[in-house]
C-alpha cells in the first residue's frame, strides 16, 4: 500500500458484497480530515486569486497588454472607466480579523454546495436549480445601486428562470444568445471536488449546472476545469506540483472534442510553452491567432467570451507551473476577464496545497477565515452569529466533506471506513 502526501493511498479492497466470490477491486483511500483541509485551501486560494484578478479585470482586452514589468505598478482603468479594488497591481490579501467578500467567482459555487446540502442530493434537478437561483440571486432592481452581480449568460438564464423556464433550455442558443460566454467556467468547478478521483461522476453532477448557461465550446471548457478539479485527488503520485498540474491538464485535454476551438487553443498554448516562448509572447500570439485571426473557427465577440479567457487561463496554468503565486500573477496580467482564470487556478492549487500550504506560500500570513456571502447573494443562514460575515471557510469545508460523503456512497459505490476517517472510492479507469 502506498500512502500519498495528502493522505491518499491506493489499495486492493474486497467489498463485502463480493467477498464470497473472491473478487477484488482497486480502491482509493482518502482521508476525510485531509480533504477538509484541502477544501479550506480551495476557498482561501480562490478568494485570494479572485480579488487579485479583479484589480485588472477588463483593463486590457486587446494589445498592448500588461507584462511582468507592470506587476506592482498603478492599476489602469478598465473598459468601463473604473479602477479595481487595489490602487496597484498586487496580491489582494485579507488578514485575520477582516472579512472576505463574495464575488461571482465564488458565490454561485457556494450556492450550489448549499443546494446539495439542503436537498440532500448529489445531482441537482432542474427544479432545484431554478428554485435556488430565484431564492438566492438578486433581481436588478432590488439593491439601491441596481447591481445583482450577474452578467451575460448568467443574467440571461436568471431572467429566463424568472419567466418560468428550466435548465437546460436556459442555455439554448435560441433562448440565450450569450451561451458562448465564460459564465459556466467560474460557477461549476467545485463539482470536481465533490467527486474525488472520479471525473465521470463529477461531470454527471456538473452537467445540468453547466447547461444552465453554456453550450458547445463554453460547455467543454467548463468540463475541462471540472475534470482537473476531480483528478487533483489522485495526482500526488505523479510528482511535484508542476508534474501534477500537467498530468491533470493532459487527462482533461482528452475530453475536448477534436476540431473544437478550445482543443485548438490548448494545443496552441501548450506547444508555445514547450517551445520555450515567454508567457507574454504566447499570450500575444494567442490574441493574434484567435481574437484577430479567428483560428480554429473561433469568432471573438466580447471580452467575456469562454474562448479567449480559456486560452488565457492556459497561459497562466502552464507558465505558472504549479506555483500558486506565479500562476495568480500571470493570470492577473494576462488580460480580458482576468479574475476568472485566476480564481479557477487559485482554487485548484489552493485545494492541492491545503489552507496551511496557501498560507506558507505567502510567507506564513494569517488569512481571514470568514466569508461574507451576502455581499452578492441573499437568503443564506448566518453561521457566524456575533461575527461579521455569515460563514467561514472551515465550516464550508466541513459541510463540503458531508456532500462528498453522500457522493461516495450514492454515486460512486464507495464506502466510509468503519472508524469514519476515510473514504474508499473505486478507482477511475
């Protein structure tokens, strides 16, 4: 039996139901306590990356773009004439005693976890998704500033649900002209963490949430992220962080359909990385080939496109080489909707490192554990009575482990060890 760094090991297991037949099955043993630590790291890493990327969100959507030389420089205005949450391009860090604010890169994932908890299910129905969206998302005219923190495809899907439509009809092109935007990529990655080591199960859980807002290449890009998140639980034996990330990406690449522009973008960015090009030159070449040149049939419409942001995310993933801070830096400087790819990779690498590993990456900083979901959404329980904010990453992680309990038993055909310390999950082939 081989124990892996994050408390996982692979062993030969004899299920009770098959014992009389002498049948054996390879199982993945996963520590529930270690997984909770990983989920704490996921929420923390995602928030750091999300808020860091918000400083440059929509600053540069065409050449000239930011480069490494701009890190630490003054933030520029975005396409709407606004500045980000920091006056300079730098890491956004919320220390102990302060509160992390929700944003659209974390709050709908929070909602989906809550809906799985509330409904005691592993796979959400169309009716449960619609009920959750209507209960927990603001309408545009509710807040005094008219802001509901929904954009493009999410906004369209929400309005369609308000009129009575159910997913997946809410992403059909004839109903939702923004089905090719980035929305699903930043709202569904968490389903991969709910199915550790089993991307087949994760994709089944994520299918309807993805189809709530995305079709075609936008859907496939979202599935790529879900697959990587699920495979994080079985990646440790592949080596260090760089080797793990590249293996996960290679496995997820297999799910991108031949001839799709997202498959083309993956190969384009990976080939440039392998050729030793700098990340800036690869990003610029991506812009020229796809946004300007329409390579692989890609038609750029808006800077929130699933496509160009998927390509930018790959630039930060490959050139970040599994280093959390470097990946966030490159994602922040890469351009377009820069808080989205950073949040995706910050969450993934944060899970792989765990909360303590994220803090170590930033020099032992004591980060806030408190999360203010009602900055952007509504109607959730206040789980921190007497403390500013309604929830904590620690409580969110513990409830996430309970969601995985159900998935392991109901969807994977796995078991919980007799002492309650481990999951036993049939290996994915």
